[in-house]
C-alpha cells in the first residue's frame, strides 16, 4: 500500500477511535454503577462478545445488585458504553474496555458492573457501532460503516428488575462464563 493511501486510511479511522476512547475515559470519572464485590454474592449474568462483533446476549435481566459480566471471546478489543436513548448522550452507568483474547486457553478479558436501582441500562460498543438519530431526536445504535462482522449494531440492554419471571427468561448462555464455540475474530 502506498504511503498516501496508508495516511488517508489512518486519518479516516483514527478520529473515531480517539473520540470513543476519550469519551470512555471522561465517563469513567463519575461511574454510577458499582463494581460487584469479589466475595460470594449473587450469581453473575454473562454477556459474551464474539468474532461477529456482536453481544451474544444482547438483552438480559438481573436483580438489583446482581453482577453483569461482559466476557470478550473475540480477538479484537471492545468497549461497553452506556447512553440515554432519548438524548443520545453518553451516561456514566457503564464505561468498560475489554481486550481481545487468543482463545479458551488465553487470558480472557472481562468487565463487571452491578446496578443498585431498577431500570433500563442501554449500552453499545463505540468501536463497532455509532449512535444515530431517529425520529423526534431519539437515538439508537447503528452499525459503524466500514466495520466487519455482524451487519447489525453492537448494542444491548440490561433490565434491572425484581420480576423473577423476566429474569428467568435470560438465554441459557448467560449462565456460562465461557462459550467454547464462540472464540474467534
């Protein structure tokens, strides 16, 4: 590849990645989520990221205080940022970075959060998705142009609730830390 082509590719990609990283660092200064304690407590619910640049369990429900653990089974880095779907503003509920992994025998990067208050916590990976305005100023994640993988947006929702029936509807994979068939990237 010629030097001019290489420079134009870097110029196009670098600002988006730099902005995503800077937003994540700023958001980390005032987190509203609590780190789940290392001692025995509620069983975590797992959300996996795979080589298709998708959250395998894009919607999960948990009890207040129950940890959600994001597990990166992809070779590439991912970020987990929360946002307000009514305004598109990044919130301080989640601001995680998970490094890639080489496979089931390598180091597996995770990010853990727990929420005290019931509610809806929307998140997305700003490396692989963008927030796009829709009608009346609302915002939803969309696939980032030029990113490989699943054609949908890399986004999800955590529902914090006391509704046991809703929590029981979590996908079976959300109960396993590692999904052996999902490594890659």
